[in-house]
C-alpha cells in the first residue's frame, strides 16, 4: 500500500510539473543591471523627483514675467449731489487711468537663476533616493542568489538522505542496521523538506520586494541570473576627490549651497529700485474745458533706513545658513572616509573567510563524508556516522552561503557609500 501511495504521489507531482512547465517557460530572466534600469525608469519615488524638477523649470520660465497692468475709471473733482455749481469748470471730470509696474531686470534674472537652481536640487535628490533604492534592490537580488544556491544544496541533501534511507531499509532485514537509524534518517529528510519550503517562501519574498521597487505587479514572477562572482578585494585607500564627486548626498548639498547663494544675491538686489509708470486721462463735463492728462514715473527707494533693515537681516541669516551647510558637508566627507575604510577592512576579512570555507573547510568535510559513505557501503560504518558526516558537510555548506550572503550585503553597503 505504501508503494501505491508513493507512486500516486509521484504521478501527481509529475502532472503538476507538466502543468506548470509553460508558465515556467514564460518567466523572464532578469539580471541585476536590468532590474536597476527598470527601477530607474519605473519607480514612483524617482518619478516624483522628475516631476518636481520639471515644475521648478516651469517656474523659472515665468520668473521674468511682469505684473499685470492696472486700468481704472472714475471721476475727478466731481461735486457732491445737491452742491451748487457756480462755473462750468466746477462740474468735474471723468477719468481713465492705466498703471504698470516695471521690475528691475537684474532682479528678474536673479530670480530665474534661483528657480533653476532649485530644479538642480531636485535632480540631486533623485540621485540620493536612487542610491537608496539601488541598495535595497541589490540586497534583495543577492539574497535571492544565495537562496537559490541554498536550494541547490538542500536538493542535493534530499537526494543524499533518500539514498541513505534506501540503503538502510534494504540492510535492516539482514540485521545490518538499526531501526532507530532509519527513523533518524527519515527525520533528517523531513527537516530538509521543511527547509526547502522555507527557502521557497523566502525566494518569493525577494521576488515581491523587487517587483515593488520596479513598480510591477507583486504577483508577477520572474527568474534571476544567479551567476554572480565573488567580490574582489576592496581598496583601503579611497581617493577623496573621487568620493566627493561620486556621492549624491554631497552633490545635493553643493546644489543646495549654490541655490542659497543665488538666493542671497536675489535678496541683495532688493537694494535696487523698482519702477512704475502711470497715465491718467480726464474728460471735462464742461465742453468749454480742455481734455487733460497726467503722466507719472515713480521709482522706489529701498535704501531708506526703515526699509533696508529687512533685506540686510535676511542676507545675514542666509549667509549663516550657508556656513552651517558647509560644516555639514565637511562632516559628511569625514564620516564617509572613515566609513569606507572600515567597510573595506571588514569586507576583505569576510571575503577571506568565505574563501576558506569554499577552498578548505568544505572540501575537507566532503572528503570525510565520501570516506564515511564508502565505509558504510562496505559495511564497515554505521548509518549514524554517515548522517553525522553529512550533517557536518551540510552545515559547512550552509555556513559558507551565510557568510557569502553577509559578504554580498557588505558589498552593497560599501558600494552605497562610494555610490557605485
């Protein structure tokens, strides 16, 4: 009966694989570069910065606009109703007026430059956000790569445990093994199956994370290119100039400082006068009176003591804010230099540890397992010894992958610091 159930289970699994084969064939394979390109073009957070920058450019296009002209109509020296009018000239006049403010051209040019500088800040902010999203995408991608390798190890472990369990069941009737060893092997096999279920779930989580970053449907499934080389050793000495030019947060600070300086120039131009022209035309109610007009040109006097205090105080405050941001920039540079060197040291150490597992520890444990398995096949070793040898090898392989995962994550943080 157990054999019949087993064959039914295998038949059902075979049918499910055939049914899912077309869907697997349709899954797209994406490498890390294509994932990052999709994030750059599709992520809503980055599109938000693009629209803001375009908005600042649109504001700049209208920065040189003048105020709308003012027109009006009314009466001039018009007598109150019931008042006695002695002469025709006392009847008053009907008046039309037009007025136009003429801003100082230097102020308009400075305002346009300031608005365009704000667009540059938004573009730099986009780079800062993309650096964060890129690190998140790399983290999910490398986690997925390691999980796929763990799944390969678990599948090998499943085949090994099934083989050992098969040998144990064959030998048991001939008193060449214990029933407890068989149960122990079965338990290990079920543990491997549980770990496979957990790994599959974690892979789906990384898939969802990348879909979210790429602004794709969360249920969309794709495959990744798992061929990822072990990172090269990191340089301990990083060129300061290259680091400054690469980091987007420093560029954002530079753009902000430049924008504030342009704003200071705009504020200082408040000391320059603005202009206004005004024209008024009067129609007398008495036909004997001539038509008259008034034309006036006006200029502001911003250097007056009671009006100059405001722009002088604003200029002083802005200059102090610029000094504060320059100190912040220096602090960021100092912190980045120390962080990069510290990460490089840790990265190189983790790389050596991973290489030791790959080149020394795992090969030695693999030889130990092969020798123990050969002895078991020749009836000179017991199943628990083989299971112990397999568990030591399996744990070393998993530990290697864990170290490799930590190494990849350290690389992500290191590249995030140097904007690579």
